[in-house]
C-alpha cells in the first residue's frame, strides 16, 4: 500500500448492496494504467468521490449570500487577514507621495526653490523614491512563486512581515534622502509578495458566492491604507519637526504586529497541500476553513478541489522539464489566460489611478492651498470605500466583464471633465478639479479597482495561479513606471516639470478608451462560473462574449457523453463521466511510489 492510500479521502460510506450495485462500474486495470500516465508532479489529489464534488459545486452555485457568510465565516476571517497585508502596501506608497506636501519632510530631504520660496524635494527624488519602491515590489513579485511553492502561502507572508518589521527602521532613522531611498527599495520587496499572495489565497479558499467579495476586498484594503496615510499626513503636517514624518513611518510596526498574529492562526491553502500530495493535511486545512463541526462541508470542499485538479491534469503532458513547467503559462490554453490577467492589470495601472495618489499636488497645481489640499485629499479614500462596498452589490446584479467595460467608459468621460475643469476661474479651478477627482475615485473603486482583483484571481488555472498572478503583477508594476516617471512631470510645479495640472486627465481618458475596447473583445465573464467550469470554457476556446455558467454546463455534458461513449468502446474511464462509480482515483492515487514521495 502506498503512502497516498492511507492519506486519500475515501468518500461517503456505502452499504454492501450499494457496493454490489456499483461494482460493475469499477475502473478497469487499463483505465488505472491510463490514469497513471498523467504527470503527478504538480498535484496529488488522492481518491475522491466524483458525485460528491458535483453535488458540492451545485450547492455552491445555488447557495444564497447569507448561507455563504454563515457557512464560511471562518474562511472569510482568515482571508481578510491575508488581504490585510495590502493595507501596508497602500499605506506605504500613498504616504510617500502625501509626504511630498509636508513641510518638515521637504525641509529635511529637499532643497530651497527660489521660484516658490519654499523647500521642495527635487523632481529627481520625487520620481526615484516611488520608482525604487516599485522596483523592490518587482523583485518581490519575482520571488513569490518559488517561495510559495517551497513553503506555502502562510509561511511566506509571515516571513515577509518579519522582513517588513526590520526594513521599517531604515526610513524611520534615514539621515538623508539616499538612505531613505534604500529603505523604500527594501520595503518594496515584501510589498510585492503581498500583492500576489493575497488575491491568490482568497481565490483558492473562497466559495463561489464569496469569491468576488474576498478577492475585491484587496482593493478595499488598498483604499484603507490610502485613507490611513492621508489622515496621518494631514494630522501631522502642522508639526515643525521630524516627527511630522517619523510617526507615520513608525505606524508600520503596529500593522505588522496585528497582521502577524492574525495570519499565524490561519490555515494553509488546501490546494497547496494537494500540490504536494499531502491529502490528509489538505483535509485538515479545509476543515479549519469551514464552520466548526461541519464534516460534510469539509469533504465537499476537498472533493470539489480535487475534481478541479483532475480536469486540469488531463491536459498536462508527461515528464515535463523544469523549464516546461515554468513556461506552461505561455503555451496553449494557459497563454490566453495569462494574456487576459496581464492586460487587466495593465489597464488598471494606466487608467489614471495614479492621479489619486498625487491628489494633493494636483489640487495645489489647480490653485488650492497646501492645507486645504491635504484636507480635500481625505475625501478620496472615503469615496473609494463607498465605491468598493457598493461594488459587492453591483457584482450580484452585473457580471465582472460588464462592470469593467462600463467603468472604463465612465472614467474616460470623468477624466475629460477633470481636464476641462482647468478652464474655470482660477479661484474655483482647484475645487472644481477636486470635485471631479472625487467622482472619478468613486467610479474607479466601484468598477476597475475591485473588479480587476476579481478577474485576475479567477482567470488563471489552479496549477499556474501563483505564477500567472506573479507575472501579471510584474507587468502591472512595469506599466506603473510610466506613471512614476511622467506623473511628477505632469503635476509638478518646479522648473523641470511640465505643469500640466488637471489637463493630465486628457491623457488618461485616452488610455481608458483603449482599455474599454480590449475589454469588449478579450475579457470574458467569470460570474457564477466554478474553477472547473472556467477550465472547460478555456479548453474549448469559447469566445469571451459567450462565457457563462450555462455554457460551461453544456460543454461538460457534451464531454461527459463523449467520454462515456469512449469508455464503453475501449474499456477506459474518464474523470468527466458521471456514469462511472462515484469513487474514482486521481492520477496521484494510482501513480508509482516514486511520484508519490
């Protein structure tokens, strides 16, 4: 008996009569040999009850929102803990740009500008500091997949939180702008890891009803970080000493302590254990995710995960080299999935969202006083919070694709209005631009901001989710370099800047229009479609405009019928055939001992 024989879930107990009734449908030796031909190095799904998986998928699809909250309350809390790490990233990046409007910070790290008669951080450093943080994030994103594959989501985040606590000392005590820049480079590394792990973990553990909310919660955490940064910057900007910027830097330690305790109590993703052929530990993790004492729900959740894995394994070649495994997201069906995930995040980066972080400077360039600009800035995250919460209701009424498309169209119109606001009388131009930007923020966080996280987390396949999200987020950060270089140029007031001010809205309005066109052509609908359903739709090369749960069900029935016909003629069994005995063996269940280690 192999190790997996002891660890594999056996499905519900059947009576002797039921056993006799199903004995004629047992997989033949040929079928088991055929199953063993699958590559088992990616997943170890063990033996599972196929009918239980189908029943679980149907139950999740028909589950009400209230039932999902009650049944998956523990899962929700754990997922929110992982998403909380995004608060640190949103806080750190937003705080940096907000501090550009804080007097003591400019006095410490800037130079005296004779044109404005004020101390001002040089344009070079305004661009370099966020750039270094983004470069650190790109490094972190690149490290995420191998680290997660080695130690899992949970221990990866705990490790990064420990590094965050150490790196926070650098900007807190930075004596000059060079040390400050090194601090943001180092802090960017764990921020990049958080950007990948949080949506990936939420997507893997969430049920069908909770998946859009838990993935879009990441955007709300980003907004909470921005709100905290704007409130802290406004609260301390009147101080005339170093504590005006040191206290905001030091608050990172409070976040780290709270998040470390919350994530230490969370379970690892069951999918990660299944990849390592550790089925017993996957069951324990699934048991911790569901309501206490719900053994049936535990088995259903585990069977559903194994069922999704088996479908993907049908399309994985045997004996893949390490390079083939790494580059799998650029080949075949997964290439389309990777393209959509990358494009979605690039659209988010270039739709004008960088203007939110630079809002104080935008208001100042439009004629508003510095103190009023920082005060007005607090309204933006508040509008974002309202928008994100409203998006949860909107996603119940509309699909992700529709929301994303119409969000881009609306933002293009509003950004055009932001540019036209500069034609107002000087005394009113600042407040007019501010009002338009608040409206833009509400639309962004109702549509593009949260929906982007949902689409990117749902589109990749299970076996390539971490790699795909890592690559897509890396391209997002690379696209953000455009913002980091040009936004200071467009909004700055020094001699090296272009002084476009609110006219910058015209540029990003054009970007939104291009993004809307791509969305209409390429981004599919994912609402109400299970992980297995999405896999079927992509493998059948269904057009983006025809994606739906009904279409996935139709294709699965056709595949099941074809598989049943094939099995009756050549004595083989397909994992898609619902006529076979419910308890079937996945590739890992029948693999050789060498692959089970």
